[in-house]
């Protein structure tokens, strides 16, 4: 068996794969609503299922998909580890942008703590946990593959 054969064999990094899947779940789950009683919530799923197709918000799925695929080789390939980490950060930035645009949909509030008054759902904490795991796994994989 040659060294090339070994480098092509998947060596998955569980933290990268798990972090990608948890971040994706958080992105798809409901984040928050305009106010109590609203059935509609802001989420990546809501944007993706728009009649216009979701547009630029779908880029987050691409970042997470590439991170997940790179995570399959991240333990044996420094290139895959760096790709996974890069996509983790790219996905996190796009997800943050989508959430920020969602917050911009709220009308101006009189309270200085209006964000604290928003009815939050489980999606944002799950997404934060997923991206934290994904970035930590990516950094660990880069260090491990560089040895």
C-alpha cells in the first residue's frame, strides 16, 4: 500500500462532522419570532423554503457541506483540515450575517433591551454550539495533521 493510498482513505474527525451537523441543525431550527403568538419564526429553513428559493442565504449550507466533506479526511490530510476550518469560519460568518439581517426586520423599539424581549427559540444556541464544536475540531485537526 502506497502513501497515496493511505491519504485517500477517509480518516474522519468526529468533532468536525458532529459540529457541522449540529450547526446545520441550529441553522434550520427556529431562532426567534417577531413577538409571542406568531406562528412564523426566523430560521435558515424559513429562508431556504421561501418561494424565491432562499438566494444568498443558501451559501451557509454550502460552507457547512464542504466542512462536513473535508471532515471525512481531516485526521489524515492537512489540506482537508485547513479546508474544514476555513469552511467552519465561512459558514459561521454567513450564518451570523443571515441572523443579523433577520434582526434588521424588527421595527425600531423604545426599550434599550428590546432584543431581550424577543421570544427566542432553540435554534441560535444549538447553532452556536455547533459552530463552536466545528471551529474547535478544525483547529485541533490542523494542529494534529501538521505534526
